[in-house]
C-alpha cells in the first residue's frame, strides 16, 4: 500500500482572525452545529482574491502567480474553512490546477475525526465550466485531495448543451463530485449569477467563497453581479506585475446623464496588515 505524505498545515492567529470574522458568513454556516443561513434566497457570498499594486491577479491569462505571503495565504485557508463552498472559473481551474481545500490545521483535524463536534469542515469546490474546458482527471490536485480525504469532490457547472466525456464524469463521481447541467442563459454563453447561486443553495450550500479568476471577479464587482456579493476580502501584495497581467477592473456603466458611473465602492472597511501584505475587508456600498 502506498502511504500518502503528510500535507502542509497552516495556522491563522486569533488577532487577525478577530478582524476578519465580522466579514464571514453569519454564525459560520460551515460548522456542523448551525443552520443560520437557511432563510436566505442565495448563499452568503464572499469575494476574495490577491492582487498586486497594479491590480493584477496573475502575470497573464493561464499563468499561475503566487502573490500572497505565508500569513495572508493562511488567511485564505482560514476563509476556506469557514465557507460551505469555494468557487472558481474554468480559466483558473485550467491554469492553476488548484486544490480548493483548506489546509488550516483545524480543518485538517476535522477531516481526521470526520468533521464532528461543530468544528470546521472542508469547503465544496465548485467550477464554472459552461463549455467543458477543464479536462479534470485522476491526477488533478482537487481530485487527489478528495481521494485522500483532505477535501471534497468538485461540482462542475456545465451548460445544458455541453456533452461531457464519460471518463471525466467517472473521475468526479469517484470522489463524490459531479457535473451539474445549468442553462447558460446570460450574455456570451455565461450563467446568470442568480442561477449559479440558486443551484448552490439547492445543494445545501449556505455560503460560498469566490476566489476568481479575472472574469469571475470583474463580473461580480459590477452590476448586476455585485448585488449578490456580501463581503469582499482582498489581499494586496507589495509588488507590481506589469503590463499584460490579468487585471481586476470591472466594466463601467453610463448614468442617465451620459456620464461614467463607477462600478462599486466598499464601505464598512477594515485594513489588516498580514506579514508584508495588507488585507482589505469591506462590503459593497448599496
Ligand atoms: N491572485 C488571485 O487571487 C487569483 C485567483 C484566481 C485566479 N487567478 C488567476 O487568474 C487567471 C485566470 O483568470 P481568467 O479570467 O482567465 O479565468 P476565470 O477563472 O475567471 O475563468 C474564466 C472562465 O470561467 C467561466 N466563467 C466565468 N464566469 C462565468 C459565468 N458567469 N458563467 C459561466 N462561466 C463562467 C468561463 O468558462 C470563462 O471562460 C489565472 O492566471 C489564475 O492564476 C488569480
Ligand atoms: N489568495 C490568493 N493568493 C495568491 O497568491 C493566489 N495566486 C491565489 N490564487 C487563487 C486561485 O483560486 C488559485 O487557483 C488557488 O490559490 C490555488 O491554490 P490551492 O492549490 O487551491 O491552494 N489566491
């Protein structure tokens, strides 16, 4: 029998955790003892990502780029452990081969004891992949982690008209994930956010942490997507990535007077230095 090497575990100190906690889903919907989010029409949505001083989240489309330092990386895993689901677009799944689990020590401990006792559990990975671009296979990191019990099998949302290969379907189902067909009735063959969030709600997921990438983030920072966002947590890394990066810059709309309207502004803001990074938490001003 092959033994699985121990994975890195992370800890997030109580001081910064106390600053971030007000922006988490109410009563931490991802514990085994609460049902607080059951009356909401949609899951609680936390939009979170890391960007450079020139607002890039990666050096270019398809290039995995580490921006977070160790302290803010631990914060990301703290966030993951406090949400029911973690969502990325197909571009991120293809570029990063992400694990989409929490390596927070408490989440790892919960895996080991079956997640009992009201402690945090692993988030359910969700990938938006209307055209079936993500060639998930047995060696995909998220699948490996689910197989070894360090994460959950992903739900992959595909357009109703997309026929998925049987091999990929089996890979997902073997680890408790699956394809979910959803009509991509938005512009350019995209899902409407209301539809995506309704599916997650039907799956019993009361909160979702949305990590990216560029297209997903930009569509959630401008109307109509921003109406679904409950909190925003941005890690700002002290570096510039230069021209050609994947930039966070949502589209502007035009007001009735023909003048440009800024897409969004944060309110109820907290700044939290973490190592060499700074983390900005806020809520979209309505
Ligand atoms: N720094 C960070 O925090 C961070 C986080 C995530 C990704 N990234 C980086 O971002 C880059 C990828 O960004 P991107 O913009 O190419 O990819 P993305 O992850 O936003 O994926 C875009 C794809 O996702 C799907 N998609 C997105 N919104 C959808 C919707 N509403 N309905 C249906 N499908 C939808 C489509 O297939 C689309 O082509 C990579 O380089 C990755 O490393 C960085
Ligand atoms: N917070 C954050 N800091 C970064 O520097 C960075 N590159 C990402 N990127 C988010 C994106 O969702 C990645 O795909 C996952 O971070 C992959 O990492 P995992 O294998 O899941 O740990 N996120």
